[in-house]
């Protein structure tokens, strides 16, 4: 205060505590005495003497020359000294405002700034300067109250504390994770209908003063809320009550989030299957009553018209099919009640052609009346053509067949619609072939295929060497990886010309001959397996019958028959037991009158593993296989899969017979183990096997590499 400040500026009076040893003060001047006798200025007068400040903070500042610098306080000794005159030579020059001009700047201030690249910038890290890692806090987690609701497993999967793996940088981080888990516990309990649930989190040292931290989550579910009234706001359905039946929520059911969402999803799924393609499910409203612990449920639904199937419409920049060909794929008739499953089936059939980069099937309202009070709905097929050409290759090896490389080029729509041309070749150590195939898919009917093939083939095996040309035609219904069918079949005709060598038992030596063969092959199959390339359950039954005539000098008709049964049984989630039995017989002709390429043989990767290709069965005096008119084969595998890999121990058995009956005598066995690499186009197979009770001349170890399971 001014009074205090003023008092502090005065010297102490004699007799009021002045030091006795102090020297006598100089005589005060007249001005000092006058100042000493001046009265103390009151606070009010002092404040009134201060200049008034403007209330406008944006007002301009007053000029500097309007201010006067306050004089420096002086001591009494300084005041007693006479003022020293200041000459003009010792006084610093001043500008017109009374300021001393600045002197010259230092050289380092005028020098250019250094480049940024010259600075060494080291980021601030979490580690101390000595390089040691900052200590981390270790903690444990304790959760109570969720196990009774069977939520502990789900909580562990989503918990922030669990994801931290018991380590954190500091206690604040542990606390933040605990708060997140507290919210998680609340969400989980409310998802089961416990809307009064509470959860709390705390951090404590356990044991006390040990430095070890424990995060504690305590959950209390409270009362379970159940559904009260259930109301669907919608137009009437045909038949009545259809929405209530598909929603399938009942008063008294717990208000569980997954159950309610599943019920609404079922409405969205099932109603388009029963004639309502334009149905829209609105936002539900659940009003909770905490007194009764119940909730009244209301669901608005916009039905749209009840529909029946109309016509096919097409659209797209690069169209593949016209509407006329797409009609072949549909499994419904016009005028039938709309069913979204039939639409999905049509879309899958179009995808299976492999001719589209994108394809969609969408219902379109027409406003035209349909049968039974429905509205006719057309299906709009939007299509964009994909790449029609394909290059493919395959490489395999097996004992007895050697290395076999296959390559093919295909144009899948060279002759629209779906007229494909494929040129393929085989280059192997013991087989070479060139084949041209015309394939018409969905030929006049869905899933029906017309196949015309012309091929040239050379085979050089221990059993025979043959130069063969073939012309064949076939109509078939086949399974594909996208569309696996329960029933499959084919029938057709073949014309084969073959020049082959054989062991002539009458002449006691090998000779060559040319045969002309005409055949009418047929096949029927029944498949309940769950996968075409890698089945794990179900069974398959296959039957072949081919009526043939072999002409060499004279015509000799005969019949080739074969029956195969495969079964698959899952023992556990990753172990499958697979079994196979196959028998065949040729009736109506003697073995030596048959061309060697049309006889039955045993041994190899698709037969009895452990033996070389065509190694089983009767042998000629020059110790080469001669084949037979009957055979049987059996195999069992234990397919153990772990991830994308698998191990398959197996045991095979079989024999080839000179007669027409597969008697089962003199069975030969082969055992081995295989490896599998599972890919998105099927398993890659490597099998190693050896014959049991091996005989002279038979393979010691047989190796097979191919794509797909053995059966």
C-alpha cells in the first residue's frame, strides 16, 4: 500500500529501535524535510490520481512520448550527495522520443541460419538414456458375476485386460482397460436381457504393499427382463398369421439380443421364400417396465405385394446369354408363387458356367396381375462377360507311369451359347496324347452336356504299347465343384482304332495287331458325399456298363462291367475314415482275343498302391503283365488333417483274374502313408507305399503325386 511504502522509505526515529552504533546521519536538506513533513496520501485520493483506462480493449495504444519513466528510488545517503553535473560529452545520444538508439548487432545474430539437415534430431522414446527398457507393470485379472450367465468365455475373448496379456506401461493404462471391461460386462449382460445390470472395476495391490496389481471386475446382473406383449404392425398376409409364425417370439421369452435379431432375420429370409420379395423389416421398439421386468415388443413390417414369377429380362454392357437361353436354367414355371430359393438357384447355375465376371438376378415389379391375386414379378439378370479363354496345366508322377505333364487351352464360349473348344495335350515319359474336344453345356436342358472328342494317343507300358485314335460322342449330367449333384450319368458312342503289341500265347512270342473297336458306354452314379474333391462324410455308388465289339478278322461282341462303392465316416473333427470297394468283369470274349488296352489291370495310384502301374495280375512268360477279364480292389484310409496339411496312412488290396469272376483269391496287399496339402482347388496328394510280401520283380517302393484324394 502507498502508506506502507511511504513508511518504509522513512528512517527510524531515535528511541524507536535505531542501532546505537550507526553513524550520525547527515543533515537533511530543505527538500527532504519538506517531503518528510508531507502528509500520507489516502487510498481514495491515490486511486483517483491514477489515469483512467478505456473499457474498449480494441482501442489504440497511447503514444510512447506521453509516458514518463518513474524515477529510480534513492537511499538517504544518495539524497544527501549533491547532484553531479552531466556533460554533453558523457551523455548517450537520444532520439526525439527520448530513447537511446540501439548499438550495432552482434556478428552471430547477422549470420545466416544453419540448414535443418545439419541438426541431429533424436526422438524422445519410452526408454531411458542408458538403453534399458522402462519397467512394465504386471497385473492379474479377476472377474466375478459372469460365470453364472455363461458369459465368462465370451468376456475373455473380448476383454481389453486379457488382450493386454497381464502387462501395461503404468497403472493408468491398467485402470483404463478395466473401465473398458466394465462397459463390456454391462453390454454382455444386457444382451441376455439383464437391463438392470451393474458392473464396477477397481485396481488394488495384491497382496498389499507388494507392488503386484490386480484388476477386479465385479458384475451384478439383476433381474431378467422378459417379453410382454408382441405386436407386428403390417398388412394381412396370405395365408393369415404368416408373419407371427416366422417371427416366432412368444410372451415370457427372455429379451435376448441374439434371439430377437435371429427372429427378425428369419422374417427377412423366409418371407421372400413365400411370395413377398419386397418385404422390409422396420426398426423394432421395446418399451421396458422396471416394475414388472418386462418389455413390450413392436415390429413394423412393410410387406409389399404378394408376387408370382414372370419373365426373364436381361441387361448389361457385355451380355453373355439372351433371355431365351437363361430360361433353360430356371427351376420354376411362370405364374408360380415367388420363391427366393429358386432365384438363388438360378444365380448359382449362371455362376457355374464360368462365363461371367459379375452376374446378379433381381426381382422387378411390373404392376401386371398374376394368378391368385398376386402381382407378376420379372427377374432382371444383370451380366458382365468375363474372360472366356483359359490356360491350364497339371503335373504328376507315379511309379509305373512316370512323369506326366498335361496342358490345355480352352475357349468356353467360342460357339455361343456355351459352346466350348478345348485343345489338350499330354507329354509324359510313357504316354503322349493330343485331344480336341467340343463341349456344349446346358444343351437344350439344364445340366445336360454334349461332348464330342477326337484324340490321338501313344502309350508305352510294360503290359502293352499302343497307338490309338478315338472319336467319341457323349451326353452326360456331371457334378461340378460349385454344383455337386446327387445323380449323375452319361451315355454315348465310341469308335476306336488301335495298333498294339501283345504276347501271343499260341505263337509263344510277342506280336502286333490292329483292332477296330465300337462301344456304347453308359454310366450312372449316386453321390451323398459332402464334397466333390475332399469328401468327409457320405457315400458314393458308381456303375459302368459298356457294350462293345472288337474286330480283328472277325467281330467279337462282349460287355465290360464295373461297380464301385466309396464311403466316408468322420471319427472326429479332423479324422476321417475312408473306404473303397471296386469289382469288374468282362463277359463274352476270351482274354487273348481282347485288345490289351481294353483288359483290366491292377496296381498304381488309383488302384492298389504299393505296386507299379498295371503290375498286378497274370504275367506272360517274358514276365510282363497281360491283364485279365475280372478284378477286385479294396482300400481303407485314415485321413488326419491339421490346418492345411494332412497325414494319411492307408492299406490297399486287390487282384486281377484271367476268368470272368472276381473270386477274391490270392489278394495282394500294399501299405503306405501319404501327405496332403489342402488348397482351394483340392488337396495335393503325395503317397508312398510298398507291397506286403513282395515278390521278385515287383516294386520295392511306389510313389504317387497327383491332385485330389485317391478315392
